[in-house]
C-alpha cells in the first residue's frame, strides 16, 4: 500500500534527520527521481527507496 511506503519514509526520516533527507531530496532531483548507478548519490537513493519498498 502507498500509505505504508510513505510511512516507512517518514520513520526513516526521524532516524536520519533533516541533513540526510535534504541530501536525498537533492540527489533524487538531480537523478530525475530514482536515477541509476551513475546518478548523484546512488547508494543513498537505493537504501531509502528499498527500505520503503521493503516495509510496504
């Protein structure tokens, strides 16, 4: 469910803080959302998106 996916993101945000999340948002904008292994911050994007997918 989409709600669980977003809830996973919000719980992750509370653990890592605003600086990490700001970097994630910047990476995803520069990568045109998910990007690929050559996009900025691929590890950060992968861990955040896979965490949310796993929880949902």
